[in-house]
């Protein structure tokens, strides 16, 4: 059964992305990288479940989400844009295929970075960030979510790729097999999360590099 929780803060962190902090349901358990079914506790929206990934850590005493909104149609994320502190979310079942297995290359497209934000924050907390790398694909610099935080965790191992802008210090275009290879170490794991077309392209690149399935951890958004 879903639990109603109050929103403690809600703010825009890019032109179309919200950061929401809410009360943690009593007894809620999850691991970093997992998502949960969320709906809005408002007439007509209670049954509209959508999956969102925790960007908080399991030990935090509140839960957090980072959510890309689609104001062009009247879905759940558009409704979220009208919520205020004190409004309620319904928190349902926890699930998700992404979990940290060891050092590697995280490859994210847009909001697909959310499970990696949680995992990287956890590794930072445990002082185990090591040589993990993040290849983060976006259209423009303005789309990059949590840029400062990710840079502070990863430094030079935070690699941004912009498809629609050419800016010094940023890779331009799409993530290529060559770029993945350049950032791969021996026995690297590959963590993929993003929209389905990007996921398909990345899996093709990994196959072309001879990466075995057991080294690929993925979830499509
Ligand atoms: C396991 C998992 C975890 C996820 N975690 C996150 C997360 O942490 N953060 C996050 O931002 N997202 C996350 N997502 C994606 C998120 O669940 C979807 O973006 C969300 O459900 C969209 O809900 P909606 O009601 O606004 O759109 P829906 O109405 O459900 O539409 C779904 C998609 O269709 C497209 N679409 C549909 N109709 C239109 C239209 N008229 N015009 C334009 N586009 C349209 C949009 O691209 C949209 O993404 C996750 C997905 C999965 C599977």
C-alpha cells in the first residue's frame, strides 16, 4: 500500500528539472540506484503511478528525487510543477535493476543520471569513489543536472558530452565506442541509464568493444 508523505521542499534546478525533498515513509528500505512508484495525492492523480529514482541515500531521514518535467502534455511530471511545500506524494513499491557492483564507467543520458547520483554520493560518503567515471550526455550545457555536485565528486572523471552545442571543455556529438574505450579500465563495469534509443546505441557500442553482458548494468527510462 502506498504511503502519503509531505513535500518539504520543491525547486527547479534546471529549466525543466525539479528537485523534490519529501518525508521518508516509516520503515522504507531501498538501495542506491533503486526507484519507487510515485503518484500525487490529489483528486484524479492518486492512481497515476510513475517511477522515479531516489537521489537521497538509504540512511538519510528524508527522501529526494530529481525529476525531468514534460510541460508539453498533461502528465504527472507537468502536475508536479504546480505542487508546493506541504502537498503530498504517494510512495509505493520500490524496485530497480541498477546497483553498484564495482568500479567502472557510468553512462547516462539526461534524467538517466539519477541512479548514478545516488550511487556516486554513497561512494563519496564511504570514500570509495576511486577511478569511477561518468560520461553524461545532454543536448546543451543548460540541461546538465547537478553539474557542481558531480564535478565535486568526480573532478576530471566527470565527462560531459553535448549533442547540440560546441563548447570548449565539453565533448561534442554522441557517446562513441572510442570515447567509452578511452575511459575504460581493466575489468570495468558499465552502468547505463537513459532513454531507450540511447540505451540501444550504447549497448551496440559496448558489444562492438567486446564487453560481456555480465559487465553491463542497465535500466531504460
Ligand atoms: C525505473 C525508472 C526510474 C526512473 N527514474 C526517473 C527519475 O529519477 N527522474 C526522472 O526525471 N525520470 C525518471 N524516470 C522516467 C519517468 O518515470 C518518466 O519521465 C515519467 O514517468 C513521465 O511521466 P509523465 O506522466 O509526465 O509522462 P507520460 O505521460 O507518462 O509520458 C511518458 C513519456 O512520453 C513522452 N510523451 C508522452 N506524451 C507526450 C506529448 N504529448 N508530448 C511530448 N512528449 C510526450 C514523454 O517523453 C514522456 O517521457 C524513470 C523511469 C524508470 C522506468
